[in-house]
């Protein structure tokens, strides 16, 4: 019997965030920091346990846990925690009401790919409604063009038809029909959020600034979210929010808008042999004898140059590369909308401006990046342009038989503002949480646990 080397497997990955903005040591004392630190690590490790232990997962009993179920589980916990601007901790509009938004998306495997819901006032966990809408899209889109009417709607549609976005009453009617938990609007009331709402309006009335942002305090205008990679190579993204503090009632942000606040995709790249490259049409590079001599002095042998890295011959001729990205944004949603922020980030990788997702994230949401530029001279005056992104990148190389030859994944994040609440399982299999970059501010050593590597078990058994 011939021995076959095992094909490299895909290791699940996970990162979550709890919002970004004007988060400073001056407005986040160590005791308040600890509440965020502990909550994020508990949610992270519980979700990681479920992602890697199929028998314990609450959403399905399949052989493996999907990335979609994992991010839904993570964001459900974030929605239930009043620290975060989503679900129970959602901010108020100028009229003193809560209007919630949520979205999910997968890199492959579902017909609708991504969906968003918005304007919700009765759905306890908006992220579960978004997940349900995505899953039911498998029937909604079967055999039609996605905009079913008449007999097609009666035969196959589950209520959302082929739509990728639904607002308020239509969405909540489906939530009731699908058996999701509904609550009274006062469920979303949190005193701290109400105080921020009132303070912002009073400040604006006194002519001391805008009601949606403050240069000294952290006024939530972001989201919470999660990105996961499962063993099948699917990256899923889930994002949920109450929107911007003191937004206009009826305003729709980036969170439920595909490409603006969330995105996931997979594409295929193909290896070519040296001979195939040389046969491609186009102008050839002709070197004069003098230039050949000059280059020969610099290189031992021009004949040694290979345009394709040395690899298994079968890979060079017929192997393929599959690349995937998944991204969740947080920050000033109007700025994210104006530059289609998250899809732009992925497109930079896909269409060649950057070979790494981390570089693309930094280009768009890092200090001085595209988001900052979009604010113009309003930067640091209104909250415009503030934000960050978390994400996962996957590259899988296969041989001609579709077997994995190599698998590489990376967790990425960056932001351009005071800070971003985030936690991840790193490449060492350890749980880490950060708000700031190392050395971003003086005195960060007083924040116990910032950037520390923890054993996952230390937090999984902690009670939330």
C-alpha cells in the first residue's frame, strides 16, 4: 500500500470586536476596562470552544460547526451584554428610541451570500434574524431570479423572497413568523446609554458640539462583530449595532449594507507553468547584448531566473490557489458608507494593490488611511472617519486532484481612532484582548491583561 502524506487541514480561527472610537485612557479607567476585558475574553473563549466542539454547539448537530453558527453565537452574546452598542446595550436615536441593525455574510456556500436587517425595535437578537434570513435564502432563490412573485413565491419563498435587506415592520413580521424571540421596546433600555443620549442633546443645544460625538468622552457610534473561519474553509462575518448615538430616527447605517460595514468573499487564482507564461500574448522584453552583459555581471546566470517559485511540477501546471477574506467594520457608519469601506478593503487584495489583507486594512482604516481622508477638515471635530476593521484571510493551495497542499490563515485588525475593543485566538492558540496598540499611550501598564496571552481554559470556565 502506498503511503500518502495527509493533506493539510484548515484550523478554525476567530476574532471579535466590541466597537471602536474615541476610547482613551482618560475616559476608560482600569476598573471599567476590566469589565470590557473580561466580557470579551469570556465570549471569545466560549465561542472558540463551540467552534471546535461540534457536539456542544447550540444551533445545529452537524459533523462540524459552521463559521456562520459560530459568529452568530458570538454576536448573540455581545448583543445580550449592555456594555456593547448592540441588542440590550443599543444607543438611542434623537427621539429617544432604539433602532437596531444586524448583518451576516459568508465567503461561499449560501446563495444570498450576505443579508442585512434594520430599523428593528422588537427583535431581541437581531443577529439571529439575519442568520435565519440567509439560511432561508437557499429556498428563496431556488429556480428563480430572486424576485419571486405569484406562484413562485407560494411554492418556494419563505417570506424574504430574494431580498438581501429588510427594514423594520417587514423584518419583524418575519421574525415572528420564524419563531424568533420578540421583546417589548423597553428591554433595550440601559441607563448609561440614556445618559449619553441626554448629555449629547444638551451639549448640542448649548452650542458646545455635535450630539453624536465628543472629543473627551467615548460616545458609541460603532458596532460589535465577529469573524470566524471553519474547517471547511468558509469565512463568516456577523455584525450588529444600535447605530450612532443620537442618530435621526429612520437612519440606516453601514452595518446592514453589504460592502460598507461587512463583507466576505472567495476567489480563485491559478498557477501557470513557465511555458504557459511565455506563451501569453503581449509585448516581449528584449534585452540588448550590452544590457545582457550588464545584468550578467549582477546575476550569476540569467537562465536561473524562474518566474514561478520552485514547487511540485504538478502544482505549477494545474494547481490552484483559493483566497478568502472576511471583514467586520466598526466606527462612524456614514464614513464607511461613503467609501464602501469593507468591500474596498477586500478589493485591494483581490485586484492586486496589496498582497496581504493586513496591509489593505491598514491602508483603508489605519492612521491616515482612506477613512481619515474621507472626513476632510472635519477630522477630530465630528467623529467622521473614525473606525476600525477586524478580519480573517485564508489562502489554500491545491494540487490537480483538489487536495490541499498548503493552508495559511491570518487574523487582521487596525483602526485610526482612540482605540478598538477586540479579542482573538492568536497563532499560538492563546486568547488575547486589546483596546490599544502597544505603546500608543503612556501608562498602559496599569491596564492588567492588555495584550496578554491567556490559556483558553482559564476564561472558558469563567461565568459570564
